[in-house]
C-alpha cells in the first residue's frame, strides 16, 4: 500500500472569512494567486483467481496393474483450469476533467489555511489536522499485490531404479589336446541399460520393501522404545517415500493458483461489455471468441440514479460566483459479471465518482474532511 503524501500549505486568509474556488478548463484565465487541486475518479479492478491443475503421467504407468495391482492411474499429461473466485475492487486516480483552483491572492489575515492533498494532487481535507487525514488517505491507493502459490515439485524422483544393470554371458571354449577334449567356461560381464519394465519392477520391489519396513516400525519389530515425536517423524518419512514411489506408477496431480487482474474505467453505463474469456484447457484470455459464447464473460454497470435529483436541483439554482470547495457526490452503481450462458458470477454495488455529481460547499465552511477514494464529504465543521 502506497503512503500518501500530504502537501501542507500555509496561506494568509482574506479580510472576509471566505475564499473562491474556480473550475479550470483549457480557456480559463487565472488572475490571482492560488492553489490547484483535483477531485478523484473511480477505477475498477476485477480480480480473477484461477486454479491450475497439472495431471502428470507416471513413467511406469503402463506397468502399474502388473506390478502394483493399481489400474486407475493417470494415462496422459494434461492441464485443467477452473475459476475459483472473482472479486471487485476499486481505487482512485485524479480526474483531469475536475481540476479546481482556490484563489488565495486577496487573503490578508494570518489565520492558518491547511490544504491536504495526496500524492496525485487530489484533495483530502481542508483545515483538518494531519493525523486525522493520514489513515483515510491510505485507503485510496491501489493494492498491487499479485501473488501466486507455485507448485513445489512437478517431476518424478527415482531413488531405487538405476539406469543400468550387469549382464553376464557364459562362453564355453573347447581345447583339443591329442585325443582329449577340454571345455573351458569363461564368464563375460557387460553393463547394459535397463529396460523400462526392469526399472518398473525395481521400483515395485522397493515399494514392497518400504511397506515391510513400515509394518516393522508399527509393530515394534526393532524393539526400540522410540519417543512419540521420533516415531511420528519416522512414520511420516516412510509414508512420504512410499507415496513418492507409487506416483511413478499412478502419476501425480500438482495444483497452484494464478491471479489475473483486469482494469475498467467506468465512465458510462454499460449493458453487456466483453471483459474476458475462459477455457478449461487454456485459462483466462483477453480475446473475444464469437463461436464459443459460453466461454465469454461480460459485465454490466447499472447506475441507480440517486444523484439525478442533486444534478437537477443544481441546474435550477441561481449561479453563485463566490463558490466554496468543490467535492463529489458519487453515483451508486450495480456491477454484474455474467458468463455466456447468462449465469451471474458476480454482483456488487460500487460508488463511481464520474457518474455522480459535483457540488460546491458554501465558502464560509472552513473545516472539511473528504473521502480520498471518492472525493465526497465525510465531515464538515464551521
């Protein structure tokens, strides 16, 4: 989490206990000294958690039934993906269309004027002590943690299955001396590579040896009084070795988690907008596939129109040139993710600044605490 940076500005106030806030556009001309600030806008983050499962065929799988009696084994290498979870989060960035200027040029008295901005230049408070704003600002930054749990072991180990063996050939040499025939036997040794079946048999024999040692340990054959922790450690190691050798025949399954993050700028209401596609054999993809719509995922952003009355009231109110601090009233929206079948995968409410309204507080209000993530008013003191 980033630590927000606060800009503390001490400026002399004017003779009157008020100030003026000006919205800044491309053609705005500023005549007096002052300070700029932004209001924030909302960005949405869709976090997708996917479980990736690897099915690894054992090197001796074809001999499993023959040497171990186990026939239900993994017969081919493959990878499968499943969606574990989908979450919605949001963070704030400066809204470049909501730049404001606080005129301070005519201020003359020496009252303290404290303006708090975060590192992006978004306003967080006016005349509020620093200690009251620091905790709030920490919530407006984006969480960038994106960890994956990785597999610890995706291969197979061969402990008791060597690659070679000694082959012995008997050579009979006949020697004839006069009328006597002598047979001489010569043993010729050579090293040859073991066949896959021989290696499988060695592994199966070692599994049986491990099982015997396990039974001897449990039955107390060694007649050694092991303490409980030592006994459990020895038994655990035997079980681990036994299972590792069995995977040479049965195969193994390795799982780990992948995290995908998709950013959305919710600048308008959306009915059905493509967000990602998902395949059980490939995982998440950003490419839309018109042929297999069942694999597509779409999102909707539906405003609840709670700020319509505020916008209408402001437009019907006589304009006041001596405006106070500008702040946001975010619009509450419903965010929905559906797959191609229409199944709802996620439905949450979220506050979106740019779909809401902007209001100007009275210029006489001097102590204001804003929500750093939305730019809305949290507390007002005169």
